[in-house]
């Protein structure tokens, strides 16, 4: 369970390293597996069991009351929620960073919620400080917006109004006062632009700019005309047309320079205000996080909040789903304060995904640090007891996990109503096909088979949400979704195999799709994907596939097929069973169908 996994990783197993221990990163030779007899036997320590002295002493040193919190990192939000929920069972001081949690139990433990509560309880002086910072940021934002608009207008190709041209030191007197009142239309008329004249704005802008001395002389002449009784109109008319163009260009260039300088200043002011606000928010967040025993976030969150992670100075970092995380993501999360790195995962399930296929194929980009450590004989602890699948399903994984042990809680799981076997392979040789709009293949026969089987299960009383339908290909997933919609089956969980890594459900229906004369298996020949596909079900697992073709192209499928044949759980038809009333789902579930 998530609780036991979390308890083992964070407490007793914290210094053992489940599954891969980088305990004192500089010296792995200090790890002594003889300190962990329970883990060696494949069992996690029971609740309340006392850790060996060396483990307890190490845990106290790394995770004491005065130590930084333990940092828990997961690849997905769902896995992070599950892990932290397990920790909550024995440690309430948990804070989750990130807003994509779907867990009600973690709602009050979210960093944003903690900050909201802290804001309401904040002292008056602190509120005043934050209020001043927010007000300054708001003012800086408004200033930046105004400066950006001003810069856009002055540097645009249109004609500028007199108001935008003011501000040049040599431009003064009656002429400046008159031109400042001119809108764009009035400025066009003063410059002799159409319809008042035949000149174009390009002709005006092509004229050389008027220098400061000539500008002062022009203003002096305009003052004389205005003060002689002609007023503002005489001041404007005193400037010859060609000089008007040169003066306009000079004033326009000055306006552009001032607008650019204001934009730079406004941007710097906003940057400083935003930095001040961010510093205060980070200080608030750090105060909350430092009061926690465990801080959890996704690997994406660790990159987004790298400043917070660095300032937390966590000494213990726990990585869940470590075999599915790129090595660079793990290394980027380590800091100078890191004393212990614990990697939890399964390198026999899905590897990390790489955007560049060439790097994955030729340079090992999809080899995680977890897998690399195991390949280089770094000490590790293997957990052998599984608590998810009933034994008839877990035996399908014996070629992958030969030492797997079924927990006693899996022995008395209820039978799947209406079906004779909890695990069965519906075999066929119906060919796949490729849709015209997709390269991804689909298999209509498997769609029909799984639609009928899902209808049978829902009709037997199983809630649709308790049934997951997996496909190895997106094209088949689209066909399955259309098929279930046509049958009126809503609420089933549909997913590709890759996207369902780390998930589980009561009943899983699997469509492997591939069935062709060339024997091309594609994704279905990848051992990691086979492992994920076979290990998602708790009560019932039913697979539609061309088992004969699969066994011809894959050694792992050959081993699985041998077990299937020995157990007699494969065939073209699915054996049914008259269900016992006692095995029916409870009325609450029947009513939800």
C-alpha cells in the first residue's frame, strides 16, 4: 500500500535505501545490507517495529526535529498524492507543493492553502509591508503598461499628435503651446498633408531633422508673430512648410527617445517590484516548508521551484517512480546539502521517455539513474511481496519476477461475477488494420470482444469506474472509445498502457491489437510494456490478443504463454460461471450502474 511504502521509505527504510541507496553520496561502501534482514526477505517492517540501531541513529541524524524536511519527488501528480497520503497516516507535518492535486486528504496540506491561512493570521505590520509591496507592484505595472503604449504610438508609422511631441527643451514659447493642442488631424493640416496638400507622410519623414539652434530660431520668430497681435495662429503660420517638416521630424525623434527611456525605466521599476514581491512570497513559503517534516512535489515542480528547493537545503531526498525519471531530472534535484538519495522504482517497468529518439537509441538517454545504479552493482533492497493482484494474476508475472511473493491479503479476493477464471486470454487471428488518418493500428475484432465483455461485467453489477480498458496503441483506444459509446457504456476508464503506469483497478481488460501476417509486434514486444500491461488488475484480468503471433516474436510472451497453457486460461471463447449471490457486488455499487 502507499502508506506502507511511504512509511518504509521515510522512516525505517529511509537509511536502507528502498530501492537504491546513495546513503552518503561519496561512499556507497558504507551500506551494510545485513542491517536490514526484513527487507532482505522481501517484507517491509511492520508498523511499530523498531529499526536496527544503526538505522535509527542515522535517521535521527538526518531527519531530527531541527533538521530540514525530507523532500519527496514523484514523476506524476497521482503518484505524489498516493505517496503523501500514505505518509499522512503516521506524520501530519506534510506540505504538498503544486496545484494539481486531486486528493481531498491533502487539500489542507497544500502550500497554497497553508499560505492562505498564514495570510489571514498574519500580524498587522506584516500585512502593511506586503500591502505596500503589492501597491508598488501595481503602480509599476500600470506605469509599464502606459510606457509600452506610448512607445508603440511614437515608434509606429502613424502621425503623432502635438501632445506626444512636447518635452524637447529647445521647443518652447507660443509655437510649442499652439502645437501641443493639435490632434492628429490638425497636425496633418499644419504639415500640409492630404487633403490640404499633395505631400505624403513619407515625404515629411524623409526630410532632415531640424537642429537645436534652428529650432530656437524658429520658436523666436513664432513668438514675434504671436506677440505682434496675430496670436497662436500667426505663430503656426510663421513657419515655412519645409521647416515644419524638419521641425516635426526633430520633435518626433525626441519623443521616440523619451518614450524608449521611459519604457526602460518602467521595465526596471517593475522588475525590482516583482523581485521584492517574489522575495517576500518565497520567504513566506520557506517559513511554511521549514516547519514541515516532509515536503512533496513532482519533478516538474522541483524544476519550477528550484530556488525554494535550493534554500530548503534538504539532506534527504526520496524519489518515487525513479526508474521512470530521466537521470538529468534526478541530478538537477540534488544540492550541496544532499546527504542521502533514496530511489524507489522498478526498472522492469516503463523507462523514462525521451523527446529525441536518436539520443534514446544510441546514447542511453532513457536509462534512468536508478537502472544505471543497479547495472553497476550499487547496493539495493528488493521488495518481493505484492499486495495488489490475486495470485492467479500475479503468476502471469513469474517470468519477470520469479521471486514474487503474494501477501495473504490477496488470497481471499472475491471472484469476478459471471466468469470462470480471474485471468484469461481471449485468443484470435483476426487481422489488425491502419486507419487512413492515423499510423497507429486498430483491431476491430478486439473492440467487439471487449465491448461485449464490458457490457457483461457492467450488467453483472460492476460499476464502470471499477473497470479499466487498456490498449497498446492510441488508434485502438480511439476505436474502443467509439465502440463503448455506441454500446451506451459510459464511465469506463480507458487508457493506453504507457499512460496507466502506476495505476490499478479491480478489473482490467487489455487489447494488444497486433495481428498481422508479417509478425510485427511493435510496442507489444517491449518487455517493460508487457510488465506494466499484466500487472494493473486486482481482481480480474482479461486480454484479447493474437497469442500465437506474440509467442513467435517474443521470448517473454513465450514464457507467459507456457504458464497460460498450463493453467488452461486461454481460448477463443470466454468460459462463464453461474455466480453465487454472495459474490455479487454490494447494492450500493449495483445502484450506481
